[in-house]
C-alpha cells in the first residue's frame, strides 16, 4: 500500500509492506525469470502473490526497454503476472537510509517521480 506522510513538514511517499517481503531484482534476474524455466517463474510469482512485492526502479524500467522480440514479450507477460504486487522504488540510497533512520522501517521509499511518470 502506498502511503503519504509528512517528515519535517515535507510530504513523503512510502510503500507500507505490512509484513510483506520486498524483493529487488537486477534486470538479468528479471529476464531470467521471464524467459527461463517456467516452474521457477511460477514459484517466484506464487511467493509474490502470497507475501511479497517486487521493488521496481527507473533503472529496471529503462533496462527492460532494450530487449526485443520474444524476450520483450516474455518480460511483458512476466510483469503482467506480477499484477499489483510491485512498488516503484526510489533508487537514491541516501534517501533510503535517511527514511530508515527517521523511523520508516519496514517501508520501501517510493519514487514519486516514477509514480507520476507511469
């Protein structure tokens, strides 16, 4: 669930994982899950659907735009199967650390610009 809060009079946006596990994968892993062994893909999707969220960044979005043909179709299908179990993650490590230090434990910092763009 995306939640808005204030921190030092500034509006911030975080994803409340509510006991769910946030998983960030590099694009090689995303592509492997999309194109590789179907049973592995299904086990990963089942894990997301029962207790996880895929943490997805601008970097992921830019890099998965490169593959063409069958690979691109497989990636699109895989991400469609993730359904709503993804979070647009901020890729600023300093912001992540600052939010954790300020008490946003168990919450993933959301990229507000990513949310607005997509």
